[in-house]
C-alpha cells in the first residue's frame, strides 16, 4: 500500500514475503454509533486489508441503533449486497422510474445496483446489525447530506436549487460542517 494505486490495484508484495497472516482480517467489530446517524461502520477494504487487492470485493460491518439510519448515499463504482443479521431494517433505492424498498429481518439479503441513491433505516426495536459486501475492493461513497450541506456553496443557492427554506439550509449546513 506504500506504492501508488493504479487501475489494476496496488502492486503486490513479493511472493517470498507472503504469509498466512496476509489473508486474515481481525477487525470486523462493532463500530461507534455515537453520531447524528446512530450508525457505526467498520470496513474491510484494500486500504486496511491488503489481501483484497485486485479481487474486486470488500465488506463492511454495519451497526444501527434504534432510530438510526444510513442516510441517502451512493457507491458510484460498486454493487452493494446487504445481509441482515440482527434486528429489522428498511432498505431501498430510487431510480428515475421507481422506488424499490423492503423490510429485512435476520437472514434476509437485498442488492443495490451500482451508483443508485439508497438508504437503510433501523425500523425495528433495539439494535440492528448486518454486513455489506461490495463488488469493489475500495468502494467510494457519496453521502447526499454531506454533499448538499457540508460544503461552501452559498446557502441561498442550495435553498433555491433544492426548494428548501433558507433557514433550514443554514441549520443543516451548521449540522454538517458547511458554510456560506
């Protein structure tokens, strides 16, 4: 990971230096839910698990407190497979022609095609937990709230282009670290 990342991934370490430990990740533990989303994520991607280099896969543990959610977001270059382990979550994505949403319970799976705006909400009682698999070893994420309100765009421009009240835009910019 010290060399530059290329279109085909990072350069591999010499085979003589590879050990069994290179293929094990021990960090897929509960993430902190102490945030405004009540959402904890613990990723295992090429940046913290180099064995995924060039394989086109990664994973993440997701913990969502009661009333918590993963806000509207996209993964432009990856399909997302949601695997529900504990609790109840409502998941969904939107396209120009429809909304696709389901309530998931333990053992259920839901797939989100690449680049589509989607969400996950803990719609049950207690904590929800699951895993996510991505079709990329280093999936990117674009969170709609941060894109709209965590920036330096003038608040009146954001208000005008979103039909939101200027006072609400300023309140959201303050919450998400934006200015303007």
